[in-house]
């Protein structure tokens, strides 16, 4: 796993939350939605990277930690999918762990305001997507960990 991938993943999450900061972001874990779909407003804190993991504070004491293997944005830039290992989401009330899987942050595209925000932030989202794979919209893979 490369430091470049860890830092690019951090930037992708920060960019996604920045562009869609006014909207409810749904979180899907490897086994399904985290809570009711589109029912919780995550407040992104300062993301930390330790060289192995990305630590994503989601507000209310909820912390997600993972070792990213790849990430990508959906074609319409309304979802960010991160595949990783050693995924853990925890707070004082919960502790869920996944050895391997995919987490997805997504916004509900049925609201016209989401499209307006996406269009306004599309340059930043596309830049984060290009950082993922050095030139396209597909996934960024860490060559050492690719299957």
C-alpha cells in the first residue's frame, strides 16, 4: 500500500464532502447501509493518515478507519467508492469490522440542488478522480495490492 494512495484517498473524501457539504450523504458498508439510507448528516472532521490507514471522523464520535486499496467516483460524480482492508467503523456505541470490502459515500441525485452542487464542484471532483488513476475516471489501484 502506497502513501500516495493513502493521501489521494484522503483528498477524494475531503473533496466529496466539501462539494456535497449541504446534503445528507449516505454511507454503505460492505454489508449494507449504515443506518437508514439518507437519514444521517455526517460532519467530516480532520482526516488523519498514518502511512497505513486513513482515519475518517464522521461526527458524533464516529470514526472510520481503513487501509485503502483503490477508490473511484461514480460516472456522475455522486458517489465515492473505496475498496480497502481492515475497515473499522466505531464509536462509544458501536464497533464494526470488515477484513476486506467496499464502502460507498453517496448523495441522492433526485434533488436538483445536488446537480447544481456537483456542477459547481465538478472540477475539484474530477481532479480527485484523476489523482486516483493518473488520467481517467476508473479506479486507482495500489500495484502491490492489486488482485
